[in-house]
């Protein structure tokens, strides 16, 4: 990964840095419904000029996990544990 600051895709300034948001709230759609999602201590890249947020793989995974919890779906680790318990690969 290249060192910060990165160039922002919104304002085109070299002002993207890694930051931790105390609380990040958004709405995500699943199966035709919209769910409010809130993630605390959320590590993202954010532009110090225009406040645009860039989500990396870890941030997307945390949002996905939060959505699964809000919807009542099993987490990937739970799915794997149940599958292995049944002897499936």
C-alpha cells in the first residue's frame, strides 16, 4: 500500500489519510428493505479537504457483518462452524 496522503477522487486534492470514526451510521439495503447500520470505532480513509470516505476491504467486511446482525442472518464464521459440524466441505 502506498504511503499517505492519497489523492481524493472527489476534490482531487492529495488529502486522503487513514482515520478512525467514533461512530459511522448509514443505511444499507437487503432483500428490498433498508436497514439503519451503525459501526463504532470504524477505521476508514477520509479526505481532510472534502470529508469524502473511502472504504477498504476491512471496512466493507465490518459493514457487512453489521448488516447481517441487523437482518438476523448468520455470520460467515457461524456458517462455516455449522457446515463443519455436519461434515460438509
